[in-house]
C-alpha cells in the first residue's frame, strides 16, 4: 500500500492594515500685525544678601527705632534695601 503524503499547513500571514491618516481641519490663517506686543527688557534689581539686611537691621536697632523687637528691625531693613 502506498503511503499518504500530507501537506504541512503553513501559518497564514495577516495582511498589514493601513489606517487612513486623519488631519486637523484646515482653518484660515490670519496674521494680525497689530496684536504683536513689543519686546520689553526687564529691569534688573540688585539682589540683597542676608548679610546686608543683617547690617542694616543692626543699625536700626542701635538707632532705637524699634525697641526690643528684632523681627521688626529685620523686616524694616529688608524693606528699605529691597525698594
């Protein structure tokens, strides 16, 4: 008797599906030159260090402006130096 020959099943390849590319709806581009804000250079304020505040607070303390209130001396010195 003859031997039966069977075909091997090959795995089927799936077709690659391509998606349709979606884009945003086109809108009219408007350019308004009047709405452009002018460039302003920022003013540079000098930085005040804690040492400078400490010295000024001591001067305020010695002048006796805020007796026995070191926090008030510090805040007053800080306000004077930062403005």
